[in-house]
C-alpha cells in the first residue's frame, strides 16, 4: 500500500507541475486526492471481495475436512473393532481347525485299522470258506460213493470197534461181558458205532 501511495504521489507531483499553468495547485491536489480516494476505495472493495471469497473457501474447506476427519475417525474405530472381532474369530477357528485336524487324523487311522482288520477277516473267511467248501465237496463225494455201494454190511459190536491199544484190558473184558449178557444183537444192523 505504501508503494502505491508513493507512486501516486510522484505521479501527482508530475501532473501538478504540468497543469500548474491551467489549474491552481490546490485544486490540482484535491482532484488527485479524489482520484486516489476513488481508486483506493475500488481496490479496497476488490480486496474485501477477494478476502470474503477466500474466507468462505477456507471455512467450507475446514468444515468439509473436519467432517471427513470425524467420518474417518468413526471408520477407524469401526475397523479396529472389526479387526479385534476377526482376530477373536481367527483364534476360535484355529482351535476348531486343530480339533478337526485331530479328528481327521484319528478317523483316518481308524479307517486304516478297519481296512486292515477287514482284510484280515476276509482272508480268514476265505480260508474258512475254502475249508468248508472242500469239506462239503468231500462229504458229497463220499455220499455219492456210499450211495453207489448201497448194500448192507455187517457191523461189529459198536463198543468193540475202539482199538485195543486205546483202552485197558480189564475194561475191554468188562464191556465184552456186559454186551454178552445183555445181548448185543439189539445193536446189530445199525450204521455207525457208539463211540
């Protein structure tokens, strides 16, 4: 502002000296001062308008930034709460996952053990089945042979069919005497032996 005043004053002095011939010096100074006043008022009006615009911009910017900071603060709080919640969930899920992993390992071992037991049982069954099948086939063959030789055979006394080496001599004599007294004829004609 001082710079303008100095320039205006220098200009006025130059104008005053050139116009001194036509207008009185006081009148000239008054005209110059009026021009300066009018120009100063216009500049002051422009400065005031610019200042008002800048003040309004700053106030709006401060209000918008303040609102954005509040929203960001709320968002930060919400995100921190979410982080804490998710960390808790991670711990819970990690514990559950460890339990499920243990269950899977246990179940896998149980399945492997069951498969091994099943394989062993199948092997045992196959052997037993083969043995039974062979026995049934042998019995079938024996029955077929016996049916082909279908005629009566005389049988010895049933208790006497036991080999002599398997029983004591006294027991043999006692049994023979018993059957002799009772008559072992009732047992004749039956197939098989008593012992």
